[in-house]
DNA sequence: ACCTGAACACCGTTCAAGT
DNA sequence: ACCTGAACACCGTTCAAGT
């Protein structure tokens, strides 16, 4: 029973990589708001100030965190990058975007972080370079390829910032009381005729699906809208 | 010189509206991060705790702030809402979105706030109801109209979350030293051929414009891409 | 009724001190 | 060299106390 290793594994030296992994762990468990210098240090069995040796501050930590996620996307997309036939730009781009989406689904906090800390970083530049190259090889003009990158926005990385959620508390809250819900719907149809009709239309078919809307299907619909528009401009 | 009004105008009673106006004022001046219970109270010549009588907490304050902005958008869009000819859905939608964009340009902090506090509120429901109604009147199916709302995402409200900024520090930082910039561009074209070509292409025409990219033009390009895609689905 | 003071449990970050 | 303790200037929020 000599001085064996203690329960807290402080022996391994602290590294930037370990700090980032700890931060990702906290984010996965407690959300982005839970990521705190002190909470990250806790995971590592260390005091908050020890982190400052490997990270210049919280901003740097979060920047590095989003960079790591984008790197993960780049690796996932590296496999099938260049379409054999340049004319296959559409399925190539589509697959790339849906691969990025799949990676982000493993890190629910990443989209918000990309929004606030998404400056143009090396990993992001690499991602958009591959993205634009596919378009150029397919014969798109430089201008159109450039515009396309802007047009996709965050959708190029597999997520879309939506505000529109038909299954919102404002609509669902009275679900427990069917009569009140009907009265609400009546009041709704006076002031919000389209929303009311849509909710009525949805509830007829929603029995089969889990929620009101299928996020993946909605995402792909928007994606195809953009791809169609792009197709029209290919030879302009 | 009797007890006239003091310099600090505390006499007017505190109201929810005054609290919200003060918060917007702080946001306009110091950005979203500057909006603090204490800073808002300061503007009103009052202690932070006095706000809790009119606002249930900071979350409530921010929710109310975005609600006010969306109301402003709704008012701005109320003028020319229903197209005379239902077939004019495209210009009607386009105008609506660009009007929303113009309103948001007066509140630079609003997009970020819509992202974090954009739950489906009464004002937002009203906005999307008008939006969807235009589509329905034009003959779009309920499904397509519903999908369209998702597809536009925040773009329906006049802004797009972009990550792609060609004029980023990574590219521009060596601008002061032309030789180093050229060396960087050479290194860039090895690893980032598309980005390098695009930057070269941009700098030839950028002399006429202010920055690298014209935000408004890029926004409208993406908007028209989506409208084109929607047009294709009109009669499906 | 309306506002304030003092306090609590948090933040990020600094700096001198420990080992 | 690497980590810690104590401290600073902030947060949002509570609660009893003032007027």
C-alpha cells in the first residue's frame, strides 16, 4: 500500500490537446453555457489558472474548439472528395454537405459556436477551397462559384439557422385540453390563417412522424432548392 | 432656486417600454455583450434590481428585445403586403425580405439575438403567416409552402449567417508587405488552389468596390437562387 | 407601491507565491 | 517549469430593508 497513483489522474502532463478534449467533453455534457474555465479545469483535476499556460484565454479555447470540429469535417470529407466526372458536381457537393451535417450532429453545440467564433480559420479555408474547386471543375465561372459560397452560407457546412418551428409552445401548450386547443386554433385562423391551416394539415399526417417536421428532410429540401438555382446559372 | 427637478430624470415612472428602449440603446452603443442588467439600469438612473419589477430576468428582457425588432419588421412590411396579382408572389416575397433586411440593418445586434432568442413568438408567427400566405395564394401546395419556410430559414427575415469571408485576416494580414503577400499567395495556391485563384480574381476588380464582397449583392444572389428553385416546384 | 443595499454564487483574468 | 491561492472587477439574482 505504498504511494500508488492517487484517484485523481494528475500525473499526465497538461497539454493543449487535453484541454481541448476536456472542453469538448464539458460541452457535450452541459452545453456551451456550461463551458467555463473552472469547469474545464475541474475535468482535468486542475485549477482554472493552469489552463492559461496552454490557451491564451477563453476566446482562444473556443476558437480552437470550432477549429477542431471543422478539422473533423475535413477528414470525414477527404475520402470521396473529387468526383470522377466533373459533371457530377451536384452529387459531390450534396454528399460533402450531408457528410458535414452528420459530423455536426455529433456535436450539438458546434453550430452555435461556428456562428459566434466562425472567423475564417485555416480549416475553414480548406473546406471552402475544396467546395469551390468542385464548382470550378464543373465549369462554373469564378464569379458564380464565389457567389455560390456566399449563397450557401452555413448550409455549406451542413446546418441552417432556422427560426421557424411550427411545433412551438405557442401552438402546443394547450395540447392537454383538446377543447381549448380547438378554441385556440379558431382564434388562430382569424389572425393567422396560413399557420392555422398548416397546423391543421400537419396534424393529419404527423401521426407517422415523430415530431412536426423532419429536420433532415427540410434541410435537404432547402439544399436542393439552392442546387437547382445553381444549375440554372451554370452556363451563364 | 427652490427644489427644482434634479439633473437625473428619475421622476418619470419606470415602465417595461422604457426598460426595453434603454436596453436597445445600450445594444446600439455597446453591442450585445454590453447589455447588462446594471448597464441598462444606469441609463435609466436606477439600480439594477429595479428592473426586475418590469422584466422577469435578463432572458425575458432579451426575448422582449427581439420581439420588438420583429414587430418593427412587421410594421415595415404591412404597407405593401398582398400583391394585386397572386402570380406576383416572387417580387412580393423578394420585397418583403429586403424590407426586413433594411430594418435589421438599423439594429446590428438583432441577428445574433434572433439566433439565440428566436423562439416562435407572436410577432414571428405573424411574419411567417404573411410569408406563407403569399405562397399559398400563388398556388403553391401546403407542403411546398411549408418546406419553403424552412428552406429560407433566417433568410426569410433578411439575414444570412455566413462564415465565408474572403477578406479575412489570414489572407489580408500581410497586405503592408507586398512581397510577403505574394509569397503567401504562392504558398496558398499550392494548398488552396481555388481560394488563391479567387483572391487573385477579386483583387483585379475590387478596386471599384469598397471591400472584397458586396454583402447586399451576395444576399440577393442567394435569395434569387432559392426563388428560382421554388419556381421550379410551383406546379409539382 | 416602488426602489435600494447588502449579499450570494458565480464569471474571466491578473499576479505574486509556492514547489 | 509548472501549478496554485488569493484577489480583482465583473456578472445575474435573492431578499430583507428602506421610503
